[in-house]
C-alpha cells in the first residue's frame, strides 16, 4: 500500500524550487515559442506530472501562465515604450502574428491594443488607483542619477502573491535565513528586491517579487534558493531613506512624472530596489535604498 503522508518540508522545498526554476525560464524566454516538453525539462519532471504540479503550485496551467505574462508584457510595452509598433510588440512578446496578438489582447483586456493605449495612458492610469495603494501623496522625487550598474548574480526567494507586506516579508525572511546559513550576509551586502509586475496591469494577487542577496559564482545550485543573473547596464537611480509605504509611491512617480520627459525608455529588465544593509535603519522602521529603473536612450 502506498504511503500517503504529506510531503516533508525538504520534499516541498524541492518541488517549489523546481517549479520556480521553470517560472524563471518562462520569464526569460517569453519572446519565443516554448513547448511543454521543453519547459518540463527545466523542472526535472515528466511533462505529464509537470503540468499537474505546476497547476497545483502556481494556480494556472503552464500555457495560461505564459499567455497571461505575454499579454501583460505587451500592455507594459504599449504604455511605457510607445515608439514600438503593434507588430513589434506582438513579436517581442512571443506572439506568432499581429492578428493572433490582437485577438488575444482584446479577449484578455476587453479592449483593442490601440484603445488600451488611449484609455490607459501613462498620464492618466494612476488616477484610478485607490489611495491606499500609494503614500498619502506622491512623494517629491529626489535627484535622479543615470549611471552604469555592474552585473549581479543573485540568490532569491520569490513570492507570487502580490506586494503585500506579509508576502514580501515572508520572502525576505526566507532569504535572510538562507544567506546567513551560507555566510552570504555582511555589512557591505546590497540586498535586491525585484518587482516583476506593474500592479496597474497585473492582478495584484499575482504580482511577482524576488527577495535577493548577491552570491559568489561558486554557489551553483541549491535545493531551496534559486538564482538569477541581472546583466550590467544603464540605470536610473533614485536614492531614498524612507518608510516602506513610500517605495511603491516613488516607483509610480518615476514612471508617471520622470520617465516620459527623461529622454530614456525602460529597458526590458524589471525595476528593482537596491537596499543598503543597515539594521539600525531597518529596526527604526526606515529603509535606505535606491529605486532603480533599467533604461536605454530614447
């Protein structure tokens, strides 16, 4: 008789880790066609079992997940990179043709891509956000510095449950415990929080956040943490010393007020928070960080 005891914590970690590797692979390959066999191969599960495990842990089938991410990426292009044509947006997001993209976009967002660009303009879309999602007022932006940033190799724990303090805090608690066990934390560590999704486009409960610490190259694999490489490139840095609720408001202000007049476009890399390790500030309820937006010249 088969033993049906619940998975041990270590077994659950293996499952979660394998599916997270697959999620990262999907995120990095949205612009091209992917087969179920190919994606399952990243997890080490057979395609049959992978489909069921992915659906159980992520809450969507692999194909539904891929389609949603492609459409949300397209919506981001339409708002934040308006110089691209609809055809360029379609192919950059992995659609086989502009006609397939047009049908899929209208089915998902209930409007055409052209209507979406007009209705949800960068200047107006923030007016419809509940005030609870932002600080009481959009903060005045400090001076923005444009400079090159080095490549980063990061270990991370992810949350796919939105940007709530509970879900983000859970990811940070896990990476702190892991990093201390691997001797990766010191006073010079720059912690990184990656915000993959725009909550005005992606359903808030599905926004993805990675809590990350830098790791040396010799740490290649782990049964709990996953790894991501952020390439070197140009960044817009906005330095903050603030309470937590100011951070999302600052990103909104950067995209709404600064970016359209900056002479830059957002690069195809998610924005992130670069934290300067300061436990005194943390215990005082404040954070010291740079809000970073990868950019390319217009």
